C-alpha cells in the first residue's frame, strides 16, 4: 500500500550531516533519525522509537537494524555514515523513556486520518473464484507485510506492506468484507479483503494494545497504553468519534485489552492500573452512562448525551488488576488473570462483582484460550506463558479440571467445532519447533509434531469447515504450512516472512469457540 501515499524520502540520507558534526546523541538523533521517526520520537513515516514500542526488539538487534537497514522497508543502512559507538548511543537513546507523557489527543488523531480508497470504487463481486468467507489474513512480522490467502485452494491472493509491527488478531467487519489491523504504534488500518486495497488509516494512539469491532460493524474501539485513552472510531471510514480518557479515582490507567461482547452490544475493557473492568454499551437504545453509572434516557437527554455517537463506561470494581481476560460462552462473565500470574478470577458483568476464584498460575495467556464442549459441560483451555502446561477449566464450576503437562510454556491455542483436536505451541520454551495436539474428548496429548525441526513453529488457524489448518513456520525465511486436520500430514508450504497470526474470515465473524475473538 504505502509508497503511493507516503511522502517520498528517497535521497534523505544524502541530506544527513556527517557524523563529525553530531556533537551529542540528541543532535545525532535530530540529524539522522528525526525526519522519519519524528523529532519527538513518536513516529512519522517510520515507527515510534520509544521503549514501550521497541520492547520486543533486543538492543543488539536494533543496533544491527541501524547499521544494516531493514529489508523491504525504507530504513536505510547507516554503517557507512556512523561509527559503532554512535550507533550504540543512538540505540541507547531510543530505549530510554521520553521525559513527558506525549500528547496524542483528538487533534493529533484527526490530523493523522487518511482516506485512501472510496467504497464506490470497489468491485461488487469478488474478482477471484473462491469462497470469500474462507479467506485468511496472514500477518508476516518478518518484513511487515500481510498476505490474503484463498482458503479453498490455499493460494495467496494479495500481499501488501503493513504498518510497522502489527500486533493482535486481525478483526473483520461482520460480513467479512473488510479487515482491520492495529499496529503497536497505534495505527489502525482498514483493508478490503476482495482487492487487498487499503481503505483508510488513522493513528489512534502512540502505543496501542488492540482494537475491537462492534458486533453490528459500526464502531471500532482502540485500547491504548500511551496515552491512557480508549478511542472510538467510525468503522466506515475510520474517522474519530470520541477519545475516552481512562481515569478513575484520581489516576489514569493503561488499557490491558478491549473486546466486543456481541450479545451485550458492548465493549468490555480490562485495565492495567485501575482495579476495574469497564463496559461500554454501543446499542442505540443503551441507557446513557454518566460518571460510570447507567442512567435513564431522560437523564441522558438532560445531560445532553444523545443515544448514538457517544460512549460512556460502566465501571465494575475488581479485587485485582486484570491483564488479560476471556468470556464465558454467554458473555455474562469474564475470566481474568493478573500480570503477576498468581491467581485468576471470574467477574459477573451483570452482578458487577467477582463471583469465583480461578486456580491459575504461570501467567495464563487467556486471550488465546479456546472453549469446547465435553458432554454437557463447557471447558476452557489456556496455555501459560511461564509454565509448561495447558489448564482446562470447567466454565460452570470454575474448577481447574486438569493440568496437561506440555514440552514448554506456550503462546497460542486453537480448535474448531468440527475437529476433536486442540493445538498448542510450546514456543516459549526450548522446544520451539514442537506443536502438541490434545484430544478434547480425553484431555490427553495424542501427538507431538515437528514439521520444521529446530525452527520456531506456532499459531494454528483452521479453515472454514475445520478440515485443514494453517500453521506458521515463524522464521524470516518462513512459511505457512497447510496441514490435514485429521491426519496432521503436511500438504503444502506457502513461503512467507516470519508469519505469525492467521485469521479465517468465517471462524472470526462467527465467533468460533476454537478461535480468538
Ligand atoms: Fe500478543 C494477541 C498481548 C506478545 C503475537 N496479544 C494478543 C492480544 C493481547 C496480547 C491482549 C489480544 C489482542 C486482540 O486480538 O485483539 N502479546 C500480548 C502481551 O501482553 C505480550 C505477552 C507482551 C507484549 O509485547 O505486549 C504479547 N504477542 C506477543 C508477541 O511477542 C507475539 C508472539 C509476536 C508479536 O507480534 O508481537 C504476539 N499476540 C500475538 C498474536 C495475537 C496476539 C499473533 C493474535 C492471536 C490470535 O490468534 O488472535
């Protein structure tokens, strides 16, 4: 997408001052980096250079990027202009916090808004012969690209550059026509699945956690770490609707995550620095929320709060901070885990209080948990980021019914209504090439596969009918592997650059219990 609308900066390196002129690191930054990354390090055409945004890149790797440039991006190599010491000093600078919390309010958000393609210019029928609801979006972290894959023939249809460091699940419009991405830098992008064309973009924050789409497809809610805000966008063109400051009891908070709760027609938000869950109703007939409480329609009108286009948060007090959470099948309760990974809790969104404790340690990664039915009971399975196990929790009694030992701590789980198997990686441990397959009927690991020995392998997504699955070989010269869901045999490899998450349109828009929401 980007070259056509990004300001040209070819030849920029020619304008740089020679290193001899750079007397201190701040000046060196101004002369070398500011043109693309912003004088304030908040990003421009290049990503933001703040410790919060660079957390996953080791400093030594960052030095290599400055010296050698970054493939398939516009980041040039500086090794001929800068000494090793200067590169080290620059990297040290960008890994140190900026003195003041940067401002990124309504004005800055609005100014970043880009409308690239008009809906009227899109085809009325898919220009390919494949089920448009069986497409996959694949995020390729290696060179910051996205591929759209035809899930009937397992063939890539489009590949385009994305914003730097997309994170979290891609989210679809309810009809599956459009996909929304969030980058760690706060850019929200909307892309047409049928053509791969960028529709619109907006920068909703400086460091963003994730984005949720309302079940009616009208609104997006973005949760930020920097600044401490939630940002409501109009899903049609990504224009700004409202900036909601995340504050309470005299302090502000980072957002842990925001998801949509379809039957409630509301967004549910977990917070990192306030012991609260927020519920933000978005239905036109929702009771107006004033100061954290629901009020009558009359009171809302009195206060000048109309039924649409405004969002208020109902505040639910919790006994701990929540870092990650998961809904029960009815979206009445949330299972939450705190960052210290010591305990979990169940909060009833209607009773507005904690109703049970969860026996969960080792930093459960609830966001990538799955639900499956065993007889009459609903069971939830979650991997743990710090312990080599998968926990299975009964969603009625909230008891941990089994801890399944795995080869290492894992990141992602996936299942499908038409498959008895749940897939988990163990990529947070030493055996990063192994995928373990759990039979959900017996809660036993039935197979461990290593389709690419020694290589980082993780994140599964099933196709629409659950007969095939895609698995990421997440290395720079990596691939998406196509496997048979019954025999686990590999059928095909589609070369890709460090593919991470993959998202099937049908599974996502139908909120399949085996995929992330
Ligand atoms: Fe993620 C989803 C949090 C690190 C890849 N990750 C999510 C979501 C949250 C989250 C809250 C759900 C968002 C959504 O889908 O709307 N991730 C965190 C962390 O707190 C953590 C541990 C530390 C951090 O850096 O924020 C973290 N995540 C990572 C990675 O290091 C991964 C492997 C590589 C990367 O791209 O950063 C990673 N996270 C992912 C992916 C998803 C995700 C691929 C979507 C999974 C899905 O199937 O939906």
